[in-house]
C-alpha cells in the first residue's frame, strides 16, 4: 500500500528533547530507583550497585554506536525490525518485530500492574477502597486518549512529569552527598571494579547487573520516532546518546548518594531495616529505602511529593510504551505483515490502528489477571517485566549483528562504528542475556518450592511457568520467522521500509 494521509505519521513534530523525554520517561527513573536499586544492593553487589549502572550504560552506549550508524540508512517507525530486515533480510526483520512487540506490550502490562497495585494501596490509606484493576483501567483510558492525540502533546505531558521526577531525585541526592552520611564519600566502594563485580557473574554482581539492565528498557525507542522527528538522521543518534547518558548518570548519582546516606560499610543492614514492612518482611517496601533517606536528609515534604511522582512516573512510562507499541503495529500494518487497518492514522497523525490494538491487548490481559485473582505486582508486574528484559536484549543482539552484516555488504561507515563497537556490544549483551535468563527466577519470582533464588547455586532453577516465560521471546522469534515465510506475497511498503 502507498502512503496516504490516512497511513502516514505526522512528520517534523518532535525535536531531540521531545524524543529524549519519551525515552527517559519510559525508563521510569523514580520507579527504578525506589524498586530495583534496593534489591540490587541487598541481593546483588551492595555498595557496588552504582558502578553496575555505569557498566550497563557503557555497554548500551557501545550498542548505540552501530544503532546510530544504521539510523543514517533507515528512518522507520518500526526501527528495530527495519534495521534487522535491512541487514539480515525480510524474514529475520519480521521475526525481530514479533519480539519487539512482545517487549513493549509486556512492559506496558507490567507497569499497569504496578500502577494499579500502588494506587490501590495509596488510596486505601485515604479511605478509598477499590481493586487494583479499577485504577489500572482509569490509567488505561487516559493513556489511550492521550496516545490518540498528536504525539507532540504526549511529549509535553511527559516532559513536565519527567522534569519534576528528576528534580526530586536530584534534590534528595544532593542533600545526601552534601551531608556525607555516617562514613563520608567512598567512591572506591561503589565504582572500583573489584566491588562492582563482587560475587562474580553467577552471584551478586550478576544479580545487580541484571537489575540494572532491566532499568534501561525503553532507551532503544529513539528510532521509533524517527518518522515524526525533525531531521531524523541527526535527531535519532543524538537522542539515543543523550537518553542513555542521562539514565546512566542519574541512576549512578542517586544510588551513590543512597550508599553515602546509609554508609558503604553498613549498607546491607541499612537496606534490610529501611525496606522492612510492619510485619518484618525484608524488601516488602523497597521504596522505603529512598523515602526514609529523603525524610532524614531533606524532610517529609519531599517524600510526599515523591509518593505522588512515583504514580506520575508510572503513568509517563505507560504513555511512552503505548506510543512505542502502537508505532510497531503501524509499521507492520503498513508493511503487510498485519492487516492494513493497523496502519490507519487519524487527522492528528497518530497511529490510531496501532493504539486500538495495543489498548485492546492490554485490556484483555488485565481482565484475565483480574478474573483469575492474580496479584498486580507479584504476578503481572514481575512476570511481564522479566519477559521484557530478555526480549529486548535478544533484539538488540540481532540489531548489532545486522549492522555488521549490512555495512560489510554495502560498505560505508568507519570500522569502529560498523564492526568493532557492534561486535563488542554483541559479546557484552550476550553476557547480559545469560545473566538475566539465569537469574530469571529471582526477577520473576518463578522459583521451585524450597529454592532460595538469591543463592549462586540457584541460577537456572525455574518452575514450569518460569521456563515458559523465559522462553517466550524465542517462541515469538520463531513464530515471526514462520509467519514471514508463510506470507509469500511481496509487499511494496515492506520492501520500501527495508530499503529506505
């Protein structure tokens, strides 16, 4: 099908900052710092957690070198599948697209679960007792409505929320660092290699790096907005580097401030105490670590603001991933892989077909979890976010391979951008994939009875559900490849997407 006003995204609406807002908002930094960081500290590498975030950030910057080089050759709203297709062929591109869709749909479902569970508890304290799915569907309605508006309106909403979120984190971090805590600054405890990799890949370091990797989900969405950005061949690479650097530095600074505020030498005991709920369950309240430190070094007023911003951070993530998923459905609908209606846009230039499909899938899964009586956080959030962590790394590895193959075949680009950086990133991402899969039982809580997932010897020990979830991205990869083989008809737009 050819582009018409009803099957094209509105061009030139987003600048570098607008794209960065979407991507950094998707990482939900306040949620990651209140949720993932305390867990990484306690069962991971302790005071070395800030360094783990820098290591992951550097790894993803290496990946982005080849990713950015490919963005000079492809501008497409289904960026990953177009990149893989350009380098490895149409079948591989479609296969990667199926995994990318799984990535964005599952992470959005995870956030709906976290949002519903968090708001349910918060509102119950205020005397309003409604089940989690009511709050989740209120967010669902708002996200669906906003995603049908012009994309730059969504960027403005995310921008305001993100600025407030980062500002609150930096105020707390500066206060802790300025005070120095009980032991003062100890840069070596957080950033020396021996502390970052303490416990080895099979133990503490592997757990910390796995949680850090999960915190960066969404950065690769920069290229998805290429068709709607101003000067995409400049915007996409620059936005990618800025987004990864921002996420890395923010997580490293704030987590180092938390280490300083608690004292590197006693961090384990401090995290245990501060994350305990009223019944004495450790890590039952991971947000209590940052919140108690903020109250201690700044004041309760900022804790109140942060409590609200955690909710808005989750909402910002929902909107960002809704937009990303909808654009993948749009690209595949336009390319003939999905029905043409998936590529329909409205007068505002938003991919209404993709929005409807994304929202319908989210509603269906939430209804199933609600009817089954499953927990929004313990089940929906942890299961879905763990699938996301695997699927996104799988596609990133495919993209890096595609970059090398494409530039070796077509020529152009420097050796660093087209071979060395992508090759090194493949190795590092493969290590990351191994860590996430081996520690899936800890990330998703899918451990057999009687097994402690925090122990090194518990790696790869999964119950049947765990094995199904951990292999789901590879199943989608196979389904996508078979679907491409079966769909023999040559689609003009699909070829154009891979050749543009």
